C-alpha cells in the first residue's frame, strides 16, 4: 500500500493568514496526488489534481506543489469558508487508492 | 451537470448484507470508472473499490472478500453490496466518478463529482 502522511493533523489560523499543509507519500508517486476539501456533513470537494492543477471554479488562493513523494497545499489569505478538513489522495496505484489522514483547519 | 445520489437502507443488522445504489443523472455512466468510498463518523476516508462500465472491478484488499460492485447501464446506476457486516462497517458511504486525463500513456484520475453520501448504521 502507498501510505500518505499529512501534517499537521490540525491547524489553527486566522482569517487572512497563509497556511500550508504537507502530504508525504511512502514512495514516489510522481504527481498522482489530489487534494480535497471537506466541510462537516458534506461530501469531499476536489480542489487540486495532478499535484498542482486547480480544479475549475476553485479560488486561486489555493495552490498545490510537489512531485515524487513530497507535496503541499497552500491557502493564501484564508477566508471564513476555508475552515474545513483537507485530504490528500494518491491515484498512482489505481488498484488501491489511499488518502492521508486529514488536516483539520480551525479558526484561531 | 452530472449528479450522483446514494440510496439504500439507513440501518442494517449485523451479519446481514448492506446494499446501496447510486443512480447518476445529467450524464451517462458509460466510459468511466466509478468508485465507492466510506467514512466512519469523525474519521478519514476509505476507498472501497471501483468498477468500470464494462463490469471490470477492483476492490480494496481489506474488503475484497465481502464486497461486490455492479453496473446497470439501463438504469444508469452503480451498486454496492457488503456482506457479513459488523459495527465497523457503520459509516457514510459515497459514490464518486473517476475523472481524469491521459498523460504519458497513464491515466491520471481523481474523484469528481461525488454523491452527497448516505449514512449506514449497522445495529440490531
């Protein structure tokens, strides 16, 4: 299995802050890495695919970088609607997709 | 706009079979891989498996012995069955389409869109 480790597991920040969440894979997954945002009681929403491509309709304050085994999601100028849980997901192994454990972003 | 909506019993007894369907509206299911995922309350996401519209399927090894997925192109829907359920199978279940692009002879895939999810509780 390809393990994904996100850090931090939780994060407190203020509106207007810049935050970065990292996702480390247990092996090289090239750029087969996607990011999702999930709000309570809702399904996950795709933010970024292929490590750095912004999904249509997602605000440009979200960005993704990385390749190989180390990836990050950055949100610049946090807005109220950005407080949620974020998950990374690898699609390198399409016989066993896996997710990171999630990062909960809370208001400070 | 493609929309998915999981449906099925909200409660299943231990040792019985959990059965869910995911009708798709706004587009055809043909030509795509479709996945089922689940999320226990307060926990992370677990991928259950995927099925192509030809019927080819791939299951998470941790659930493979208990899971069956199927496709009904006439109804434009996919289905999930999990047998011999226990309390550990209590979760919100999601269906999702795998969308992607071909690059360097490999498909890069991601989950979009998702259904709203349906809570299944295993309890007597």
